[in-house]
């Protein structure tokens, strides 16, 4: 996902305000702190499992997005399950891999969902195309 980042001052580890066509939030930066500002292609890493009914529920809107809600970031996208028991959230042009805390209802495979995670458990990693 191509995003624009603004470094937030005085945070260790480095936090960035991420802006993209599908949303904005403050998350951790996994790259060189000196290179946090500007436009980057990034991969998302979320250190939280999907727990249906707790941090994951059906989305009211079938449109990718993410936003800050207090100390949480809500990510909306289409989820599908892998054969090895994981889940992939398609959010815009990004795919975010999640572990499953417990098997979710089969009916949500390929459904639009919203997943909430603590902002401090979400890291953006730069990558070069």
C-alpha cells in the first residue's frame, strides 16, 4: 500500500501518522526512524489474533478502510481463510495476515469485516517495489 507518513515527535519506538486513500491512524514504524517521513510502500503487520465477536465483527459497509478509535485501529476489509488455519484481510491493495484465536463461523469467509487492534500492536514496514 502506498501511504504518506508523518513522524510523531518524542515516541520510542517510532510512531507514525499514516495517511492513505482508505484511511489514517497512528501506528508503529518498523523501518529506519530517519526515513519515517514521506511517501512509502508499506506492509502491515498486526500482532493480534482474530477473535470473532470480540475484536472482529461483520462490517456495515462493503468498502475498505482504517481509522483510529481511541487506542485502537479499526481495519475494514474482506477476509478469507487459508488452508493452514490463518486469515487474510484484504484492505485496499494490502493483504494483512492474521492468526485465528478460535475457528470463526464459516459464513464469514470472503465477507466484509471490521477488525480492531491496539495501535501499539500494528507496525508498518517499508518495502521497495
